[in-house]
C-alpha cells in the first residue's frame, strides 16, 4: 500500500462522516440510542399524526410544525453535544502528539530521524 492510500484511509477514519461522530467518551446504551434517534423521530411522527387527524387544518399544520421543530431540536442538541465531546478528544490527541514532537523531534506517526 502506498503512502497516499494510507494517508487517505487515515484521514477518512478520523472523520467518518457528518452523522457519525465517534468518541470513547460517548455512551451508547439502549437508552442513549433511544434519546439520540427514536425520541426525535417519535416527536416528529406525533406532529405528522396531529396534522393528519385534524384534516390538515391550520391549527393541525401549526401543531405539526411545532412538533417537527421540537423533534429537530432534540436531534440537533444531541448531535452538537456529540460533536463537542469528540472535539475534546481530538484536542487531547493533538496535545499528546505535540508533546511527543517536543520530546523526540518527530511526530509519533513518522519514523525516527537517522541523524
């Protein structure tokens, strides 16, 4: 495997995607998964149900908008919290790498100097 392929894989593993924020400090119990994904979906579906049951009247559509906004807010709050926690870990890794650089004269993922 050449260095360019290795660098691309390493970069992709550090940033797996917008919706996948990975961290060792983030809990992933069934309750947390419910709060992250199912609660916002249920709140949004309740809003859709209210609109359907009201025959898409003005008040039903307003209630649907409120429920969709609430569900979206729950999801966004969870996403931003996960993003912040993963950023803390990334900063800690960067600080450790800088300390290694100061001590050894090269980055941890580079081969040592031959001089």
